[in-house]
C-alpha cells in the first residue's frame, strides 16, 4: 500500500522513522566504520584482559599506588566512569518527568551509555581489591564465619548503591525498549532477527491496556531514578567525604560530585549524539536544536561544577584549618598543580564558547568542547584523589604518586570495555526511541494543524 | 622483663638453660627435621640450588595461608624432651657481639629455633635494652649466604682436611717458632679467645698478632695512650651529669656504648617532671643523633675541635690553655657552656675525629671540674688483644715476603681496610692464608682456606659487655651448617684434641670460678652474665700539649660508620638495610652527605652523583643534603659497596674505604665534583621540614599544664574491659636509634620489601620514626617522633572497612584481622596518621627459605593484598591474658611489654593499662608535657606523646 | 469458526480517527474493546473506560518491602555480631540510611517492572492479533481498534460492517 | 502477519524463566549449604592413619584419661600428640608382637616419628590455645565430640568460626566443673545455665569480651 504522504504535514512520516531506526540494526548501514571501531575497541578490551590477568596474578602492586596514595587510578576512574554514567539516567528520567520531549532523540543511547559506563565503573572496585576473590564478603549471607558486612562503611554503601543503580538503569532502559523491540520485530524479515526481537519484545502488541500500565510504570521508575542518581553520586562522594583527609572532608562534596557527574555525562552524551548523528545520518532526528539544548545543559552544569570549585576554596579558607589550607595551596601550586589547573582549563575555558548559539549548533564544536570536558573531569578526579592523599596530616607520611604502565593500560582497557558492548548494542537495538519520536512527531503535526 | 621472670616464677620450668641436652640428642634432630624441614634440608642438600629459588632476606616465608585440605601430617616426638611445652617458647640468656663486645640478650626460642632477641633485663650495663644490631642478629643467624662448610680455593673440603692441613702447617711453625705466622683479627673481649691467643703465642713466640677494626678500636687506643699514657676505656657517668658537652662525640649514636649511654642520659633527662633533667651541648660537623638531641648545637668543622677544646679549657680555667681565635658563634656557644656548668656537674666528652689534641684538652677540663673518677671513670681496655701490630704493618710485611702463614680471624680487611693498603692483593701473596668468618666474604675469597665460623647464637663462647661484665655465650640452636667456633679452630691451631664445643670456655672459667665451678657456671648461664664489671683505674694526664693538626683547608672529608650496617659487617641483613638511617631515612644505600650551602654551590640535589677524590683515589656516590652539616665538610659513610656480602648486601651504595687514608682514617681532605648522573634513593620520608605544624611539640619548662580536658566525643562511650591499653611516647627521650623499629620487625614478622618497593613508598614498618626539623635549614633543630598505630578510640579506619576486618576491642585496641581483609585500603585512606601498611605484592618468601625459621609463630605472616599495622603486640597481650586468666588474677602493670617498648634504650616508650591510675602509662598521661597528635581530628588516640623540652639558655633558666 | 474468533480488527490512519471510531463503538454498545497503537494515545483509556492502573501501589509495596528488608538486614547483622566499629553506635540509623534508600528504590523499581509485565500478561510471544494480516503496522504507523469476540454485542458480519463504517482503512476478523 | 511463535513457545519461555530464576536462587542456597556441609567442614572423613588407633578402645573401653597421652593440654597451646615413648609404655608389655603396632615399634627403633594425620586442625590464622579452655571449664568433648566412641578418629564438630563464636558469645551453658573436663559422658545438668554461671563467676570468665577479633586472630 502506498504511503499516504499527502496527509502528513511535515517532511517525515511515522513509518519512515520506524523504518529508518529499526533499519539500523536490521540492515546495518555503516559496516566498514563499525568494523574499524570494533577492532579498536576489541584491542582495548584485550588490553584490559591482559592487565587484569597481570593484576590478579601479581597483585595491586603493579599499579603506582603506595602508602599514603593507596587509592589512585582505580578509584579515580571509577568515579569518572560512574559520573559519566549519570547523564543517561538524568536525561531520560529527569527530562521525562519535566516533559522535556526533546530528550526523546537522545535518551536511548544516553541510557545505553549509562549501562556500559556503570559496568566500567563497577569492575574497578573489584579490581582494586587486594584480594578480589573475596569480594562476596561485602554481601550479607549466612557465612560459616558468622561475620557480616559492616554497614557503616561508605564502601559497603557504595556496593549497594552501584548495584541498585545498575539494576534500576537496566530495568528503566529495558522498559523503554520493549515497544521499540516490538517495532523492530515487526519490521524484521529474517528469521533470526524475528526470534531475537520476538523474544526480547516479550510479545508486546501495543494494546491500549498495556500502554496504560506501561506508562505508569515507566514514569514512576523515572521518578525513582532521579533521586537514585543523586543519591548514588552523593554516596560516591562519601567515599571521600566520610574520611578526615584534608581536601575530602567537606560537606560540599555530594552536590559537587553529582553536578560534576552530570557535567561529564552530558559531555559524553554530546559526543555520542554528534557521532551517531553523522554516522547514521540521523540529522532528521537529532537536530541542531537538540545540540543547542545539549550545549545549554552542558554550560549550566559546567557552571554549577565551577561553583563547587569556588566553594571548595571558600570552605578551606573559611575553616582556617591549617591542613585544609595546606592541601588547597598544594592543589594550586604543588607537585600535582597540573591536575588542578588542567581540570580548570579543560573544564571551563572551552566551555565558555557555548555562550554562543552558533557554537552550540555546530556538531564539531560541541564534540571538541565535550571532549575537553571529559578530559577536564578526568583530571579533576585525579586531582581529588591524589592531591588529598599524597600530602595529608603528618608531614612524615607525605609521598608521591606516579601511575604505572598497568594503571594506564587498565584505564584504556575500560574504554574498550565500554565501546565493545556499546558498538554491539548499536547493531542490536534501536538507538533512538522509535515510539516516543513518533509520538512527538504526531504532537508536532497536531500543533501545526491546529496552530 | 617481667614477662620473663613471671614465666620462670609461675611454671617452675627450667629456663635459660643450655640446649646441649637437646642439640646433641639425635631425637631432637628428628623433631627439627619434622617440624622445620627446610632447616633440615638446608644443611644436607645442595645449598645453592634452592638458594637460587629464594629471595634472600626479603624472604621471610609465610605460614601457608589456605590449605586445600586441613588433614595434614602431624609428627610427634618419638621421645619428648622433658620441660618442653608444645607451642610455648623457651628463653635462654646469652649474648651476641658488636665490635667484639657482648650485647647481652635473652633469646626466645620456639621449638628449638631462636626467633627473637631481647636485652637481658638483669644485665648491669644494658638493663634489658637493645639496639638495632642486637635485634637483627637473629636474622644473621639464618642468613642463607653464610659459609656452610670449610673450603679451599672455593672448593668445599671437610674439617678433617682442614685439620690435617693445619697439622702440616704447625710442623712448619714449630720449626721456626712461628716466624712468618701472622694473625689478623678484629677486637675481641672474649676471655677464652684471649687465653687461647696467649697460649698460641707461647707455643709460637715469633708469631705476631695484628688488629684491624674499621670502627675505631685502634684510634681509641692511640688517643687514650697519648692522653693518659696507657690505653684505657672511658666510662661516662651520664646519669649523674647536669650538663654534657660533646665535641663531635656521638655518644648516643650506634655503637657498643649506645645502649648504656642512652639509658643513663635519658634517666638523667627525666629526673624532674617540670624541667629537663640535664642539658646537652654538642659541637659537630656532621649531624648525628646526639646533635639532634642537643639543646645547643654548634656547627663546627671537625678540624676546629682541638681549637674549641682549648677555648673551652681556657674558659673553665684550665692552666696552660690559651684563648684561641674563635668565631662569634663559637664564642657564644662557649659562653653558654661555661654558664651552664657553673655550680653544676658538667661532663665533657670528645670523639675520635678530633684526635688526641682535643681529647687531652677535654681530659684536662674534666680534671679541672673534678669529673675524673666521678662522672668519668677509666678502666683498662675491655677489648683486646693488646700489644699488636697494625694492618699497615702487616701489609708491608706481606710485601716484604715476611709472612708465610696468615690467619684472618673474623674480620674482613680485603673489604674494610683503607684502599691505599691494597690488602686484597696482599692477601693473595701470602704463602698460605686462612680466613675464619661467618661468610666467605671479600677476604675469604682471597684466602686459600675459608673456615666457616659459628654464629654467636650457635656457639659456646664468652665475651664482655662495654662495662667489662662477662657473659658466657651458650648456643640457642645447634649449628645447622658445618661450622666451628673460633675456640674450636684455635684448639686446632694449638694442636689440641677435638673436644666438646664448650670445653675451651669451661676451661677458661674453671680458673675464675674455682671450686664452686658447677654452681657458678649454671648460675652464669641462667643469669646471662658473670657478676663483676671491669675495675676502675686511675691514670695521670700527659703534661705536654699535643699539637693540633693544621686547621686550614677547604674541604674536610669525614668518615663515619654507617648507622645501620656499621662497617659493612651487617650488609647482608635485610632488616638493617631497610631501616631508615637515623637522620636521612635513606635505606639500602649510603650517601655522601653535604651541607645545604655546599649543595647549592654545586647546584646538586639529593641523589645526584658526585665524585669525591682524596689524593689519587676517588669514588662516585649519591649526594644527600643534610641540614645542619658544616659547610666545608663532606661525610662519607662506611659499610657499603660490598661485593661478597651476599645477595642482600652486594652492590649497594659506594665503598668509602676506597678513599680512606690509612694514616687518618676519620678525617682527611679532598675535593668534590658534581657528575651528570643521578639516582633515586630509597627514602622512607620525603619531607622533613615541619612547616609550622605542631606535630612534634615542644614545651618550655614554664608552660607545662597540669590538667588537660578529657577528649570529647559525640558518641556514647563504649564500655571498657578491665584493661584499657595505651601508650605514651616521650619525644624528649627519643634518640631516633631505630631499636624499636628493628624490634617490631623481629617480633611481628614484618617483611623486608627491598629498595624498589621502598622507592615506590611501600615500606612495611609498623612503626616509623618521623624525622622533622624546624628553623633555618642551615641550622635546624631536629626532632624524632615514633609513629605507631594510634589505636584511636573513634577510629576513622574502622568506620571505612566494609567487611569488619578492622574493629575495636573492648580493651581499646584497634584490631586488624588479616584473614578477613579483602584489601579495599579504605582504612589507610581514612587514617590521619597513615600508619597502616599494605601488602601490595606477596612479600612473603618462598616456603623453602630457611629464614622463615626466624618467624614468630604467634603472629600471622601476612599474605598479598591485606592491610597490616601495629597491634600493640597483641600476641603478648593475649599471652598475658592467658597467663593471668589461668591464675584467675588481673594482669599486672608491666606484665605486657610491647616489643618497641622493650627495646627502647631510653625508655621513651611506655605501654600499659590506662584504667589503672597507678600504672606508669597513666602517670605519664597526666604529665604536663602530655599531648595528643592531631587532637583536633577527634580520633581520641590511645597512643599519645610527651612533648620535648624547649630549652632556653643556661643563664635565662638560672635567672 | 465463530466461537474460535478473537475479534474484529479495524485499521485507522491516525490516533484521531481511532479515538473517533472508539467513541462510536462505545456509543454503539460495544464494551469489550481494545486498541493497538504504535505509541500511547492520549484519551484512549478514558474512552475505553479502563480502570486506573495499580502499578503505583505495586511500586509502593516494593518500596516498603525494600526499606524494611534493608533495615532488618542492617539491624539484624549488627545485632547478631555486635562489634565496636570506630566507637560508633551499634545501630547508627544515619549510617543505615544509604543502603535503606537504595534498596527502597531497587525493590520498588523491580516490583513495578515485574508488576507491569505480570498485569499485562507478558511475556506472551504468541497472541491471536499477530495473525491479523496488517497488524505489523500497529507498531509502525497504524492504529487498530479491536472488538473482542466475547463482547455481548459481537456478531462477526455486523461488527465488521460497523467498523468499516467508522472510517477504517481496513477491517478483518482475527481468529482465536 | 507477524505471528512468529507458536503457542508452545510461550510455555517454553515461561519454563525457561522459572527454571533460570530457580537455578540462580538455588545455586546461592546450594553454595551456602555446601559451605556448611560435612564435606566442606570435613566432618565426614576418617582419615587413614599409619596405625589404626582406636580412641574407642583406649579412651572408652580402657578408660585411659585424655591427658595421659595428650599431656601438654593443660600447660600449653597445643594438646600434643603422644610421643612414641608414651605408646610404648604399655605396648612394650602388651600386644608386643601385634602386626598392627609394627609402625610404632619401627618408630622407636628407627627414631622416626609416626606420621599421624591430624584430624582436629584449625586454620593457621586461628591462634587457639588448649590450656586456657581446659582451665576455664570447657570439656574435651565440647569440641572433639564423643572421642570415646570413635573407632577411627574423625572431626566430630565442624570447626567453623560459627562453631567457635557460638560458645564464645555465650560460654555459660557449655561450662563444666573441673573434675569433668575429660569426662566424655558428662551431661549438662538441667539448670546448665545456673551451674555455668557459678563456674563462670568462679573462673572469672570475661563473658562478652570473648568475641573480639584478637582473641583468636592476630
């Protein structure tokens, strides 16, 4: 049957969107680029595996850590990855609740990004253990020892928070995906795809009753996800703030971490949005307006993060505590001042270009600025970890930290761990929410008709 | 201390008795074989093979962590020795040796293997205190690089071969009365050895004895001979002095006298609770522990010492002393000294580098002040032999081919002789040479024969402590190498029949003990010493003034024994290598120390290589900037650059002997040039400047507070047990000697991790001595602050652990459970004191290492990936609990003694029950100098400190 | 054949057409109605008189379960083996808050997802409407109204005719 | 037409889901159960011994006191296996030529220990002391079970931390009068707690302080 295109007031049709988006997994359009990307990502993943084998064979001594800097790359990258992950949930959940429908073009891959970023983050607390094979001791189970986990520990909170976050993110992602999987199932022609999408769609048939319950569940989960995001990264900040180490022991830490997390996360979302848009020709769905909005959000969260920097200085000076001031001075001018100033420069200097609309609407500019923010936030986490630990209270325990080869290899390896499943996911599931885009399109057309 | 005597009192078992009934018993060997297979195999199987496998002193092997099945074989005795209580240690009183002097010890032996040495509390000279060398001797015993069998030209031979070769030699010697026989030995205090030496010289009257010591035996003899007309030993009565003035004499520094001096000095120091009990003046060119403790430290080049001595003599009114030209600073210092000495007992002492000129002025001052015989006593030299030749003479004799047989007894001239003598080459030219020593070292390798010497802990011998009190050394373990004692070898030289290993010693003492020999012998073995110090003598001073050497010159080179490996003899002991050197915290290497100003002129930083040349001879080593060093002085430390010390001690640092002149072994001139290369030294503390923090506190006599507010907490207090353990460390007494660290290492199976790991910041010492300085870097004030776990009542670390691996005991001990630890390291991140240590790698040695015999079986050997830290020696606490609980009584004050406390030569560390208001630790917690480290953090530590006295001028204190 | 029928299916081009048709069907007395749409159509549930879904109560139940599980777990473990941890109280409510909060959310979210699927009878891979010839467009761009065969007023031919009359693009009978 | 699956597929899917969930849950339960099992705690093994020594015969039928052979039990941390000499005090008189006892005679003749297999072994990180338990009224039987009924010795109680800690938490009902320490047949009286409290008070047992970590680990 011919498409009744005359009755659609806008350029594109619902059917066109469905075909376009389900077509990405079903008839993958960018094979060569994907293979190259996958090869690079797999190489990185292999590097991670080698690093982990080395790590488990010899011990965490292969890293550059010591006493006092006994947390460095592992925790630093954990925080960094988890922070990146937060944007996905924030975009989906917060914007869904506030009815910001522009999110519809971004939420799916943002959520997918979240999942794999959280996985990357999640392996670090296990890797960094001296005896990772006993990680299950962190869970309460009736052991023959009769000993339980210690629930006053921020690390114990952390394992619950991250697992909850991973599970709820997965649930939320999947709930939103079900109708799209059904759409893909109905477009699929090959038996294999039909069975894959058929099972994963759980037999979704778009029944009005189902939609009604689904909507309630989806919105309520979103409502839960927002405080969850805030709580998770607040909790992560408590890993540091609960200790007494100067530079950590501050009440600004929870909001500072949450905003920093959102900031770095939105930067990664921007990177992915720009990349996927050019890769799969999704300019019709991820429009310049979307980039514009992303730029604004980035700018806003960036400025809020900047406030955290300012407040940290205020906090230290206001406290008048000699060790706090010493740590602050050390951040400004000590051995690791490059991390502090690097963080300030990468995070906030290019960011200022986003005050201009033309920059926000340029994919390339946004990509570069976002990359700068990602680097800047990485340096910030480095700064928070290392500058606080390497010189704490007692002068006699002051030391230094230099990352080793294995520090770097593990870190770059996790980028592979992120990219490989992400690249696979691109081929398996629709990367932009089909039904929500259609819904939006329909509403826009309504408005055009009536307005 | 009390712990020991209680054992004796309560179980009525034989303690401190000889092991001969065990060691000679084949069944004991069966037991050893079964319990400690490695020790057994070690002596019988190819040694080299498995030595290759193991990682040296790093290699303190572990208990197997996780067995697959718990059904393992158990081997009981065939016939259990009486008095053995399975699982409980036995204690033996004996001694180990330092520079020939006895260091009296109580050896703890678990199932026949010594694991820990502590000072002998009954001994008059050391009163149970120890130093790093005493603590580490037990590791030397298990050194896998020790010579295990006699060898000739490096080929293993049997003792029968040795015996027949010596027999042949003896025939030659008999023919010419020993013409051409030379004996080279280190100083010894052993009555038996000296007796045997006399007998030898009687048999072969033309044989000659030469003495070689790199640590000043000859210099001391020369100086006292010049000053007093005869060789004497000086004994300082520090306990009775109000003022001590030292010219370059590091009397609190490492050496045989350290424990005795430190004990007496600190005792005087604590005479009063509201002001320092004595006042210490120090003039020195290179910073030392004594200088760090001085109230008034004068930086003066070593060559100025005679001048200063004369100026002091002039100032106190010694006849004949002119008023030399001194600088304004020096004059001020002298004026302070004189003011302080007014109406008070002041003792003046001088070191070796000042030479006889200084010593004579100092002796005259002491005479003038009436110290002689009071706070300064003389004895005939405790160490012998007397009437000996020097090493230089021996070298020239060899050159002149006057030496046919050379016997080197327990010294290492090929390494530690001044380089210009070229002793190594000379040794090769001797027709037949015989080296007797623990190792086949540099000298042993050059000699025809190498005869392995038994370690003091496996020997029957005797020796005297610095005060002359003799100790009969008894073996604590039967030798597990094919070794003999010096006495057995001497018996061979004397042509005596091979007798029991204790025969020679018994014979010596049979004369001394007379009729009551059996009883007194038993008593001596039990007590660990024979009552009776060396008698005091008097001597008149030389009347002629000794000319001081020329004071002019640009760059002085000063030689000092290394603070931890001394003359190099201890180079293969991992524990000592890893001890941070007293002022620099450098490990695993020596440094070339210069003043900040000199370093600035050279544009050199720590670790930069410099070239030191003395005459034609030169060496290359890493530079270290030592705040407070005299500008024109370069300090070289002996003991490194060894090539045949063993796997631990080889090829570390530079060899200072290479440039050491034979004529002036302590002070010479030279030049310094910066090289382009540098190295990263393994340092445990990177920053020493206190930067305005009040971490190591000072308090003026007027400032002491009597009452302190209780540390508050927001949390409701947890109920305490009957005992609440706490510790107080007196910064005013701590001389930074590291004895506590060494004792802790030995007691708690602390692993040695090696230079690379130290460089990475991963040293494992549970207790570190923080070194701080304040003030001008050129003229700093130094502090030592031991920092063990604080055992905080509101411990941040415990809160961080997700698996309950570190918790609090009702007695207030911050507990660390290794087997529960998963290694999140949160505890260390949260610890404000950074006292926790982490096993980043598996620091345990392979299971087949013989050194695991040195392990304390009451302490877990930690595996990879777990955190560890000071436990307040919980194994000792729990042992005391069991002992007390079995008797249904509370633990007595002083019944639990931590290893660090037990070792401390100044009694700066006090541990005990703070619930008992009468305990010593409670008393000190009420002291006016008491303070809490980082009190504002609210952690409520159980380990607290007594501030150091801030000392004003003598005048102002009097006013 | 008739008794094995699932219902009659009518295809519409837009949500508005579907809403109009549904309204007509209600007015015509059909009660057992369902619609299949590519996205949730606003107002449809109102016209179809669906009761308010109870997912929120399921979520609340999950939340309460989660919170009490977390609290019970933390209280019990500290009761079972009370240890002095850094001088802190044995039952530090503030320290328990984090895990309690996380489990509240975890249980609630999972309960809602499972509850939603359960109430919707999912997963249900094989379902009669999938047999309809044009049903694949229900997930693309067409809006379907279904009159179930169980409806009292259902009569195959008549119902099909009625649905055609509401402006459906196509109508068909779906076998049961 | 998008009917991909037949109705049977739903049955399979449900079975699969239920199966998967039960498998996951079941394996956790099984793992915990396995850790407590006799296999893991090694209470089901009578290890092979060089001499088939029967505690039932010696301790039960002959009534030899535990301390006759395990003589170190009151003095030190370890109870100690008897030296060969102890065996031979009797067996030089009786059963002098029994082939079963050949290893014992050989041990004495060759002066080599008898390689017994340890039955009651704690991990290395547990610092257990026999003497204090004996001194405070814990009977042999409390941990080692009815040794007097064992022909071949086995581990009667699972030596898990739970086992130790249960008694350390509340030692009172497990205490017995001094005279009955080695008595295998001693049964706690009806008012075990009251009796125990008397003993605990008399022995000064630090009830409530026995569960902190350094009591056993260090």
